[in-house]
C-alpha cells in the first residue's frame, strides 16, 4: 500500500468519523472501498494515533500558556504590592485564567 492510498484512507476515516460512524462501520466502509481488512484496521489505528498526538500537543500548549499566566500574575502581584495601585486583576484574574488553562491541559493529557 503506497503513501497516497494511506493519505486518502486517513482523509476518508476523518470524514466518516465526523459523520458519527463507529470504528467498525468505518472499517466496513474502507473494505467496501477496496482495502483489505488488515490494512483498514492499520489505517484506523494510525488515524487514532495521529489524533491523540494532536490532542497531546494542544494540551501541552494549554498547560504552557496557563503556567505563563500564573507566573505573570505572581510577578505583577509582587511588583504592585507595595505600590498604591490596584493589583486585584493580577492576583485573581490571571491566577484564575491560568488555573483554568492548566486544568484543561491536564484533563486533555490524562484523557
């Protein structure tokens, strides 16, 4: 099986999954399109692997942005504490936003 067939199969799998079909139904459609059952199963597992990799990368980005916001909020609070300015947004706003992003990233990593 060449790479063009694999690419076409992965695109077809993505389209069928977006339509709400289960893996067994997708495998049946792939075999109807001329792929062997083993090749169809391998294509489905490759698609799932690529999907999980994208989700994992996005989760790391969420965690990184969240940690950056937490650190920024801490530094702003530290710098603004002795001044007479209001540091509530830095203390509460950035902390809450940062925590939400970190938790979302962790949930995506663990699921």
